[in-house]
């Protein structure tokens, strides 16, 4: 994950073995991972991901940009 303006790496993710996510009869593998957004400073970020195998083949990089904003103060009396 990268900060858009500076290009500085903000976080990395450990590679995942998708074998446990595979389902018979489909070539689509759904993998869900979490990002610790509460650890990111407010700003624009780009998440980049790709899939690869042990043989060195991989998909093209895919990316998504998102913005982390500072949370508004919580008014406890509203609950």
C-alpha cells in the first residue's frame, strides 16, 4: 500500500497461500484480507495487488485508490 502523493510505502502484506480458499468447479478464488486503516494517517493511498504461483507466473498488478479521513469527534450523548 502506497501514499499517493509521496510514493512512500505505507504498509505491506504477507503473501497468502490460496489453496485453502479454492473451491471445486470454479477458477475464481476469493481471498479476503484486512488492512489496518486505523494505523494510517489521513491522506490518499493506493492499494496494489497481484496473484502469482510457485512457477513464477503472475497476473497483472491491480490497484485501487482510497482516502483515509480524520474521524469526526464522537458525541457520546447522541447514543
